C-alpha cells in the first residue's frame, strides 16, 4: 500500500524558511526606523551624556553587549535596520570588503566614541538620570522634516560605504556598535560557555562556494569550512551559509568551546 503524502509535508504548506523569516524581520526593522532611530543612535547617546542622561540608545548598546556573550552579533544579522538597508541594496553591490586595515577602522571609531562618551558624562557630573525616551516625541524618533533629512543623509552615507567598500561595508568598516559585540564574543570564547555559532564538517563540503557567494558580509566561508575554523569577529550569525549549503556541511546552533 502506497503511503500518501501528508498535507504538512506538501510544498504548498511548507513553513517559511529561516532566511525568509530573517529577511522579513529586517524589512520590518527598516520600516519601523521612524520610530526606532533614536533608540539605536550613538549620537543620541552622546547628546544624553552631555546632560548626564542614560538614553534608550545607551540601554540598547549595553543590552547588545550582554547578549553578545551568548548570541554574538545576532543583532546585526537579524534586527539592525542599517544592516537591513545594506541587504536591500545588495543587488548593486558588486564586490566584498577586502580584509586588512579596513577591518580595524571601526575599532578606532568605537574607542574615540567611548572616550568622548566618558568625557561628556564626567562633565555632566556622571549619570544623573535614565530616560529611555530621550529626544523622542511621544516615543517617536522622526516627527518633522529636519530629522528626516538627517536620516536620508545617514542612509546615503551607509549606501556609499557598502557600494564602494563592499557588501555590508558599513558593518565591516564603520559601525561603532560592532566592536562592543565582538568584545563580548571574545569574552565568551575565553570562558568557553555554550553559545550560538557555526560549526563545519569539511568532509561534506563539495566546493560549490555557495556559502561564500551568499554571505551578506562577504566572508570567505568556504575557506573557513575547509579549515574547520568558523569563528570570526565579522560573522553576524545570519545563518545564510548554513541554509544555502546543499550538503549540510555547515550547521548553526548552540555550540561549546
């Protein structure tokens, strides 16, 4: 007797893929930017620091650092509207960021930003208040033309960074929050507790290069698989490489040391 295919296994009723879900989350994050911008802005953090106020952006930065101890740069791959914008523009990005000095620029930016942040808080007499809705208008970030123009300029800069430097070039070279999460990941690696990440079985690799070709960050994932060294500070835990691999050579999940 022939077993009939259950409705749950039919193509029509197939659950959305992980990448479909991820991309929809990124699109929603991007669309919500008029609400959320001031909650993710390093500039707003500095403005608040000058008045002795810990802003919503600062609370988010702290939360991302803490979460990075377990999920690394998951924020970048799944939630960041700036990352979403760069992935939307991916079809016109013809190359990837070259390894080398460019990868270290963001660390200098973050270091300078942290020094300025400390200086501003010291000048204001320390943290005197916590205001998650600082600088917003009834919780909204963009309610007039002026901040909208600023946002347009910011996104043009982000587009230019990705266009001239490579896919997700802003994330790789200029993002001031990325080093905070990278530091959190390095702490996790030293401690060795279970955390989200990639593992690879090079014996299953057929050298199709799909993992490298599809990586939003333009990483040499194929080379990482061959070396069975999947840990890199530039990985944003998007799981694209794991999902496009036709042989299951890459897996994404909780791993040990």
